[in-house]
């Protein structure tokens, strides 16, 4: 089989009369499936034909390129290299996305198999027969389930987490019954597990990461199922936190690489009557509370001073209410008509907080919306 240079030499020899072969013979020698006249016209026809271009660059190579031409070719080479790198990056990111999607689907399949072996949750309802228009919002965030704390201000472990969640359930039911709440919006606002992104978290963790996900998911599934026994309509809204991401480096982490997505899926599988509403892979979501727009996020990318602006930038409109956690410290602020509520935590003060010389007790926030708004700090 002839190489490309040899094939060009055959064509040049034909044009320059070195060979007496006709174009039919040239076509046969090159093994082409074209009409001889088509080959002749394409290689000899005019100023920009193959022959003229070939001779032009051949003379260039023999005489050498000027400095300007060399620079232009070098720039072209660089642009081609950059484009090649861009294509490689795109392929790599796409492959990574497919890989993470396959990994997530595999874990969901394993969860489904495990849940099939668990006894279904029983639902006992004691709903009020007289429906009302009262709604409520309960924010659950910053459990850091699996974290073990033992200092002069606080003690926390998985057993204490269960106790505090049981106390939270009783208080939520108590106040919702007092107000005859018809619809409860349950906001899962992130950092429900201790995670493994920080060395301190891994050292202080009482359970491995997978156990954290499974156990806190089961606790939440039971929590939601029992709420449904007393409140006619329970809506669940979920956003991911920063402690549940897979990679320690937040800049290289993808939204899909977050273990809290598995918690949301577990709840749906365990309590089939409940759907956890999320905003795809994003760490924020909106929902309606008595015709008001509520914005929910974890808060690791925001602060009390800029979160309203961030919400407006994302939504293109001003939300009526904003809920977030992350800082473990209660704060309620009216920012030009938007009420901002910062949730507390269930774990309370850990060694990191001690180092910052700050301390807050464990609590979560419940807001009830009737003719007026009532905010409860549910201390645990």
C-alpha cells in the first residue's frame, strides 16, 4: 500500500510529464473510485488546485519560512493543542459524570434490596376531622450524625442523637396539634451526617460513613412516618450540605458526589407515600407556604448579610422567607421584607466551636403560619 507522499509524487509526475501514463491509468494505480476527469480537474484545475498548493508549500519548505510565518504556524499549533486539551477535558468530565451516575444507581439498587428485607413501617393516624388552613415549617439540619463529642459543655453520640430526635418529634407533634396544623413542610437543610471531609470529623466519628447514611436515613424515615400519623399533609424538601460531600476539596467536588442524595432516596423507598422534593443536584430549593415563596439552602455558600441577594440572583425575584443552617446558631432577621431564619443544630458544641470560643445549645426551628406567624425554638 502506497503512502500519501508516494501518491502525491505519482500525481506530480503526471502533471509535469515525467510519466506518460494517462489519467485512467493513474486512477487505477492509486486505487481510487473516481472518474479520471474528476481527479484531473481537482489536481490541476486553477490557482488553488492540489498541484499548485503542493508546489507552493514544497518551495516554502525548501526556502524556509519567514519569522512571521513561523510565528503564525506556532500560534496555530498552540490553538490546536488547546482545542485538543478542551476536548479531552470535556470527555473526562463526561466520563466522570457517567461514572458517578452509575455508582449512585448501584447504591440505590443495593438500598432497595436491603429495604425489601426490613419490615414496613406501620402508620397509625389520629388526624383531626376538621381541616384547617394552618401550615408549618420544621427545619432539620446539622445533625452531624456519627460525630462523637465529649467536652465540658456538651456530650453527643449516636444514642444521644436518637434521644434528641425523639424529643424533637414529640415537641413537633405537640405544637402542631395545639395549632391544628394541616400541612407541615419538613426542610432537610443539610449536614445530616458527620461525613468524612475533615480529618477531625473522621477521627471523632463513631460510625463509618455508610453506617451514618443508613442509620440516619432510618431515623428520619421513622420520624416522618410518625409525623404523618398526626399531620394530614407532610411535604419533604431536601438540600445537600457540605459535610456529606465525597471529596474533601470542595472546588473539585461535583454536586452529584454527595451522600445526602442517598438519604433522600432511602426516605422515599422506606416511606413510599412521601416524595422528597429536591432541585435536581443543586443545594437549594423553593416551596410555597400559604402562597409565600420560601427559599431553602444549607448555607455554606452564604451568610446572613448576602443570602437574600443570592436568592434573588438565583430566582429572579424576591423570596418571602429564607431558611438555612450551617452555622448552628439561631438568627431571625427581617431583610427588607424577607424573613431570614437560621437554624440551630442537634449536635451542639464540638471541639471546632470550642476553639472559636462559641457555644450554642441543641435545637431546631418550627414556624407555624395561621393568621400570625409563631416561631418555636425546640430545645433538645
